[in-house]
């Protein structure tokens, strides 16, 4: 009985077989295509009627298309006929243009009035009429070339008319009229012959000049010239939106941009230089009209141009509205007028302007605020960096005011409005931080994005209306919910109208379906406080997934408010020139507040919610440095400020949770304590090297602190900071050798104390030994001790003890590792000195010591002791016997040394095998030693 598989299994088998057949067919078809191409190199095309894509074969040029065989060279294609034709036509038109110019400029005067008229009429009419005939015959390129020639001829005709028929006419006025007439002529010509690409862009270029040259010729004031420029820009904008042909619209866009920029610059210059509010009204009207024109263009323009139009409109409105009150107040306070106008632009979110235009206006508002803040930066930098000048004259006496302590030459009266700018900006950012959910609901229609289509990759505006990703789906224009979580019920739809859920919207959706929420994604969008890194929607575009979370944006606003508020208070003190004591106390109080803010939010997380405490921590440290530098003018202020800061930082390190913040606070407190010990030495009128031991008090406390904390993460940063303080003490003691030896010894004691702990033993132990040796050497040098053994024996004895303990613990350890460094530290320097020492005591003692080392090495079978001791003993003996050998050699006959050498060689040669065996035994004996 034949087995009949189940339908599902049989269907799978059939699918596999069909797939194999399709793959084999595609392979054969691609091979056939290559064979056809090889047989017909000039025109490698597929067979007629064969469609490889219909059978699954890859199309030509696609990633799956077959590659050509090795060595195949594709045939060279002939030059395109159109390209050669265009080159010929261009050269011909250029030659005719040159000839026409030469005729007009050179040969014009040799003809009578009739001849001139006939030539002008005949050549111009012929050049204008020829393209129409050529277009009917399909010769478009030739028609374009003759149209270009006709354009040049009309310009030459205008010049000729002015030179002969109207030589007394004003040049600018004639140019304005001629440009207008030619623009109208070429507009009608381009509309009549619609297939030509040149006439309409040429008409746009000619239309740029009539109003400008007309106003210039009439001697109009700058304001009228600005209106002329703006009118021309409006005309260009209309052509750019409704003009015929891409070239026409591009030309109009470029010309309109240049004219609009020039008009706005004229209005801005007149507004800024106005003598009063009334004088600023007329330029303001020009600027407002330009802003209205920009917004009107942005209403219908594409996204990029719409946003650019919104930016231009916003800046123009700020210049127009802010220029009137700015002209009525002192120059230093004018920035507040512009800042107020810039902040008022944010009301545009409540208007019915297109979304892209609104975004552009908001960018303009942000640019105005940024510019105002940039104007306050020089003053703030002077307040923060000015106290650095006090380092050159510490405790010179309290200055009269805050500015005197800064030592800056800035015109402080010109910065009167800077603290207000910083305070207003800080208040706005603080309000945004406080009422972020409400701000997110207001901004939701601007930041909303359409969901991708069912395939998960639909672009903005793609797909039919009402589907996900189509215009009007989930946008405020369609009346649908802007984004999920921005308002209404959680999971509200994002497509359709009236909040109707759309395919792919959040809500009850099957896992993996298009638009299904990603695992772990928050219920609200990114700008409404969603989780950091959470996407807007499931399956959203990669750009959406890269956007910051709402918590990050809110944290940035709070951090900016803290920084700007701190800067506003600092700059206000400098502008008001408060007394020195008030300035010092005020900066200390500000640091206290920032530390409290940092401690309160310490350890809040790694997302945007930690931005405020981290920023407060950084600003607090910067403020502490600035306050500490400012206090250096007075002894009492220095003790008060650094004492208060050290206490505050120590308290913050105790209150802060375990983490980086706590370590930073502890390190800063350690630095403050080190500075206080330096102050104590200065108050006691100690020299810098005499104050060095006093500075070691803080490093000693850090060693005790580290022993108390042990493996706490804060212990290591604090101990490293104490080590830097000890390094400062060593630097202070460098000028005096005895004090330097004392400080090095004390540092060695501290390192030895740290080495008691197992986790610090490996580093601190070696450091302590090195410090003790350095202290000994410095002390010996200060006592003018010159013999090297005094410097090397303090190294050799501990090294030999350590080596002995090492060998006792590990008998297999090499003697070179255990005893080699210690012995070499003394034997080699002493040998070098002994060779130049004329006395006999040092060589004798060195020989006795080397003999003892050699015997110990032979007794205990230690290779390092035997070889080092033997080598030093031999060289020392050679040094001592060398004079006597020289005397004996001088008394012997001259033939005796060669004879002895020959005899020695004979003996060695005769016993060569025995000598080799002796050498091998010696080598083996040495190799068996440790």
C-alpha cells in the first residue's frame, strides 16, 4: 500500500522542489544571458521576449546579476550624439555672440541711421523668430542656442539705443526701464515658446533690477530702497511658488533670497541706528512686512524652505518689535527689548501656522535667547577667572569692592542688563522644568510624527490618506490624537480622526504586529517623560529611536536653570560692585545651595533625571574654586571660606550616597584641608620648606581614613589625593636638603603605614622602601658624605633581607632574583671607585667582601653569589697586582712573553680534550646551582 503523506508535508515538499527548479532555471538563464553577450559584444542585450525578472532571475545591474568572466573588457560606447551637438551649438552661439558684441562696439559708428535700424531689426527679429521654426522641426538644442544669442542681442540693442537714441538719459533710470521692458518681453517670449528653458529664467534675472535701479536713480532714501528690494523679493517668491519650470523657480528662489536678505539688512540697520522710537517705526514696518512675506511663502513651501522662512520671519519680527523700545532705553538695556520679543515668539505654538513654519519661528526665538546669553558670557568669565590675579599677591589686604578684587578692565556699566538676561533665562528654564508635563502637551502637535505603514518603513507622507504614515493620519490637521500619551486616554490612537485607533497604534495589538509597542517601552512619548532611550512608537523610524527621552530633556532644562541662575547672581554682584565681604559671603552661600541640591539628587540614576544634581555638583566645585581664589585677598577671609568649604564638602560626602558624587565630595574636602595647612604655615611665618611637614598632616589623616574605610570605594580617591598633598610637601621642601630628607622620611612612614593593609601592601610597601632610601641619600648628600658605600649599603641590606626571606619561603627561587640586585647595588659601584682609588683600604675591604660572597656562594651552591663575588674579586685582584705585573714584565727579556705564550698554547693543545671535559663539568656544576 502506497504511503500518502499529510497535505501539509506534501505541500512543503512541493515548495522545496519548485524552489530548486526556480534556482536551477535562474542559473541557466543567467548563463544564457552571458553567452548571448559574448556572442554579440557591440550590443550585449537579452533575447527578445525574454524577461528574466518574471522567472525569478536577477535583473541586469542588480546585486544578484552574474559577473562577467575574467578578462572580459566591455566594448567602448561611442560618444552620445546629443553631447557632440551641444558642444557644437555652444561654440557656435559663443562665436556669434562675440561677433555681435564686436559689431556693436566697434563697427556701429561706420553705418548710417538706416543701416543701423535695419541691422538691429533684422538680426534681433531673426534671432527671436528662428527658435519657433526650429522647435516645430524638433531641433530643441539649436533653438536653445539661438535663444541665448537673441538674449545677448536684446541686451546689446538696449545698449545701442541708449548710446545713439537717448545718450542724455540717466544711465540708472534707462537701465531700470530697459530691464523692465526686457523682463516683460522675455516673459512673453518664454510663455509663447514653452519648450525653451532659457527665456523665463532670463526674465527672472532681468526682473531683479527695475525697482532697485529706479529707486537708486530717483535718489530715494535707504528705506525706499529697502522697500524696493522687498517688493522684488516678494515677486521672486511668487515666481518660485507658481512659476513654470524648475529652472525658473530655482532662479527666482536664489534671487528672492538675495533681495530679501538685502531688504532685511537695510531695515535692521535703520532700526538699530534709529534716534528714537518714532524713527524705528518705519524700519520696523519694513521688517514686519518681510516677516509676513516669509511666512506666506513658508505656508506653501517644502519642509526645509518652510523652516528657513520661519527662522527669517521670527528674526525679522524680533528686530522690528524689539527695535522700537530698544531705541527708547539706554543702549546697555536694549538687549532686554530684543529678548522680550524673542520670548514672545513662543506664542506661535498657539497659532494656526504650518508646523514647519512654527518650528522655524521657535528656532529663531532660541537663536535670540542664545545671542543674548552670549553677550553675558564675557562678564561671567571675568567674575569666575578674575580672582586668579590674586595668586600673585596673597593676603595683600581686602579690596574696597567686588570689581577691585577681580582686576578686570571690562566696562561693567555696559553689562548692566546681563544679570537680568541670565535671570530671565534661568526662570524660563526653571518653569519648564517645574511644569514639564504641561509644556509637553502644548508642544505635542509640533513634535508628533506619523507612524510607519504596515511594512514598518513608510516615509513621512507616504501611503493613502487615513493609513499610518499618510498626511493627516494622527496629525492635528486631521483632528486625530497627536501622539499616544500626550493627552487623552493611554493608548489613544494616532491615525484617523477623532482619536480612532489606527493600524499599528499603541493599544491592544498582537506582539510583532506593525506598530506593536516595544517591550519595556513607556506609555508616553519621549518628550512627555518617557523612559530614556524608549522609542516613540513600536517599529518607529531609527531617527525616532535615537531621540532623547523626556526625562533627559527635562533634566537639561533644570541643569540650565541652575547654571544660569548661579551665573546671574554672580554677575549681579560684579555689576552692582558690592563690598568685598558681601561678595565672598555671597559666593560661599551659593556654593552651599548648590551642594545641597547636588546631595539631594545624588545617586538618582544614570538617565536624564541625574542631570540636575550632576550639574549642581560641577557648578558647586567651580564656584568653590572661584570663592576660594576670591578669598585670597584677606587672611581672615581665606580661613573662613576654606574652612567653611572644607566642612561643607566633608558633610556632603557623608550625606551623599555611595557613588561617584561621594568620592568627589571627599576629594574636594581633602584638597580644602591641604590648603588650610598651607595657610597655617604662612600664618606662622614659616618658610616654604619649614611648612612642608605641616602640610603632611592631611596625608596622614587620609592614611588613617583609608584604614578606617578599607575597601570602601571612597577610600582610594581620598588616599590618592592625600598622596598628591604629600607630593606638594616634597616640592615645598626641595630648596632645603635636610628638610627634604625629613619630609621624604615622613612620607615613607605614611607609606609604610598604608602598607600594613593587605590591599595596599604591594604598592605602598615598595613606595615606602623607595622613600626611605631617598631620604637616606638626601640626608647623606646634605652631610657632604662622598663615599658610595654610604648610599648603596642602605639599599643592599634591605634587599638581601628580602631576598633571604624570599628564598626561605621558596627554596627554588633563583639566587639572581633574590640576591643579585642587592649585591650588585654595592659591589659594582665600589669596584668602579676602587679602580680609581689610590689608597689600599677600599680595595682590601672590597676584596675581603667579595671573597666572603664567593665562599658563601660555593658553600650554599648559589650561582649569583659565586659569579658576582668571583668576578669582583678577580677584577679587584687584577687592579692590585697590575703594577707589579708591569714591573716584572719590564724586567724580563723581550723574547720571554712570546715563548711563554707559545708554551701555554702547546700545553693547552696537548690536553685539549681534557680541558673541554673540565669546561663541560664546570658548566654543568654552575647550571645545577640556583
